C-alpha cells in the first residue's frame, strides 16, 4: 500500500492518499478506484484531504491508518 506523506510541521497539506490497483497485484482482479474527500480533525485543526479508494469505508480506514488514533474522521464523500 502506498500512502503519501501528509504532515509537515504538524499541518495537513492536502496530499492525496492512494492504493495500488488490485490488478497490479492479482492480474485476474479488476479494482475500481474512486476519489473521496475526507474532512478530518487533526491536532485540533480541521482539514480536507483526497483519498483514492474503492469505497468510503476503505477511504476512512486509509486516513486512520496514516494518522493513527490522533485523527478524527468527520466525514467522507465521493468527489468523482
């Protein structure tokens, strides 16, 4: 899984998180990737970031995996 670095001096820069397509890992499987926007609270500041994922649940899990317990995901919506 490839995750972009999103923090610089404790601030979110809005870099896109992405996952590799399943077809790259398993040639017989086709992955459908969509762009989602997550509204998050991190270190007391509200920010938005875009995530490439197959569904909103996966987008939320990617954000939580990147930041750990310090992030609160306020909302996730599909943008494409």
